[in-house]
C-alpha cells in the first residue's frame, strides 16, 4: 500500500524528495502518516480537502482486497 500512496503523492508535490510516509500498525488498522514540504501542504490536501479525500478513497478501495482498514494522516 505504501508504494501506491507514494506514487500518487509524488505526482502531486513540487518537492518529492521531502515526501516521507510513515507506516504505523495498530490492532487491525494501519495508519500512514504523510509528511511533505510546507509549500506542498496545500497541494496534497487540495481545495476543501478534495485531493486528500480522493487519495483516501483510492487507498481504501485497494485495501478492500487485502481485508484491511487503512487511515491516512497528513502531517507537517
């Protein structure tokens, strides 16, 4: 799942070298924390959170096959 998130996020940001994704396992939930350059924060979130919501939708659709629950947090 991490390569999927990384591929989508790198296509959105201007500073892909500063993109960091941290995977945190909790019980039956996997949390991915996405950290980007400060100037890319708006690009990864989008207007009214539309990009972030779309990213979560795509990742959750892919997670259904693996029968997992996934959450995505965007941190600075």
